[in-house]
């Protein structure tokens, strides 16, 4: 009677090796696929959306200039913007310029902060103040992709100029002192001419308990802090009567880069209003007047 040959250890080992190889190969293929998908996403985010937003921004610039010409010296309101039947979601009513980012840095400001508006450029928080008004002119912008107008927002220093251009005026805001600069601000103002008209917004001795006690040049907050763009930042809406409110600008963007875990907030205060007729409607002349060239 013949006996069935027993399977040796060598056969079992070969089978185990093949199974292990299949697992490793499958895992490798999945990792390669995931890597390709990730690279495509990065390419889309950094290049495709930037290209699309740049084209939308150019078209917005053209429409804003046309609207300003048609307004004949009257500012376009945030509610009116440049919205028209052929403009899609474009509703620009102002420009923002940041001299620290170079003389060519400029973006139209849209009337809204939803995804479609921010794809074109920075957007104005609808319930916040208008340029030059008491209260808080709030502006949001992307930091990565879609034009990334606020990608370098963390590089701003106290007293850096933030210029908002309307049809008739240049409103010059300057970044407020940072938290670590508050105590020695008077000596800093004496050393730095650009800081001469930049206050701390605080009364001596009141500190963080007063209306603007939490308002400094730069803050990192959680995404739920929508009160960063309140009329008096981080306070109730009725914290101060409107005419007692400082004229502020607040820029918001995601933080850190490539993440929306937090929000980077930059606060500035209005220091000058320069009629465009005073500088022949020339931004270059304004920069000379501000000492930014």
C-alpha cells in the first residue's frame, strides 16, 4: 500500500514566502497609487488653482476699473460691487495693496467670503465696516492655492502699511504693535518714524480689560473666533458706540500653511486717508509720500 508523501518544510516555506510577497507587493502598489494621487492634488492646488485664480483676478481688475470710470469719482459700495450679468460672482469694490510685499502687490477685494469669491481674490466680510469707517474692515484670503494672496501674511511687522484703494481714496492702515511690543511701545515709536501715528489702542493701566485689550498686530486663534472681525475685535458687537470705535482693518487666513487648523489674524489701524487726486491717482506717488520706496 503506497503512502501519500508528506509535504516538507520547504514547500510550506515557499508558500509562506509567496503570500508575504503578495502582501508586500499589494501594499507597495497602494502606496505608489496614493503618492501619485497626492502629487496630483498638490499640483492642482499649487498650480492649477493659482492659474485659474490669476485669470479671474485679471478679469476682476478690468471690471473694477471700468466700474470706477463709470462711477465718475464716486466710490463703489461693497453691496453694489462690480456684479453684472457677465461677471459671475465677481463683486469687487476696492483693492488691497501691501507695500511690504512689493510695489506690484495688489488684489481686488470681493464682496463676500464664500468659496467662489475667495477663488477670485481676498473677500470682505459682509457685516464688517467699509474702508475708512469706524469699526473693523474685515478681509479674508487664501494662504495656499487659489492665488494665495495672504501666503506671506505672517511676515508682516508692526507698522507695516496696509493700503485699501477705492475709486476716490487711498486708506492707509498700519499693523498694530505686537503683544510683546506693547509695554515698550513709546520708545519703539520714537525710533521708528513709520510707527509715529500707530497707537496701542489702550489706556494706561486698563490693560486687557478695556475694549481693545486683546487687539494686537498679530494673533493665532481657533477657526471659531469669528469675533476677530467684530467692530471691536473679540468683544460683543455693542461693546462701544459706533462713533467711539477705532477704524481698523483685520486680515484673516488659514494657519499654519497647508492646514486650516487655526487662523492667522493681522490687525491694523487707520492712520491716513489720502484722496487720489492729491497724488494724481498714482500709487507710486503715494508710496513716496509714505516713505515706502
